[in-house]
C-alpha cells in the first residue's frame, strides 16, 4: 500500500511539474501572441495610413486631370480665336488692298 501511495505521490508530483511546464508554455505563447497582435495592429494602422494617402493622391490626381482638361479646352478655344482673328485680318487686309487699288485706278482716271 505504501508503495502504491509513493507511486501515486510521484505521479502527482510529475503531473504538477507537467502542469507547470504546460502553464509556462501557455504563458509564453500568450505573450508571443500578444506581441504578434501588437505588430499586426501597427501594420494594419500603417496600411490604413497608406491607403488614405493613396486615396488622397487619387483625389488630387483627379483634380489635376480636370484642371489640365480645362486648360486644354481653354487653349483650343484660344487657338480657334487666333485662327478666326487671323482670317478676319487677312480679309480686312485683302479689302484694304482692293480699296487701295481702286483708289489708284480712280486717281489715274481723274488725272486723265
């Protein structure tokens, strides 16, 4: 009976040692998990921050594209206006030359 009690006590002590060992491993794993969770949270925050910056950049790019389109349209309109004015200037110049020729012809006829 004593041998059996000793055996049970040894078994109990071994179970306690095993339990402590498992508890220590559990605590270590819990700490490791906490550290990993902290790293993951920081990483997620950085990703969110970068996503926000990307969204802001996309918004700014859209605004710049609209501004470029507006300026392109303005340039096209100004080019059209320049062409129209050049055409009008050519017409006026042609009319003035024609008037000058007519004046010269009238002057010749008047001098005869």
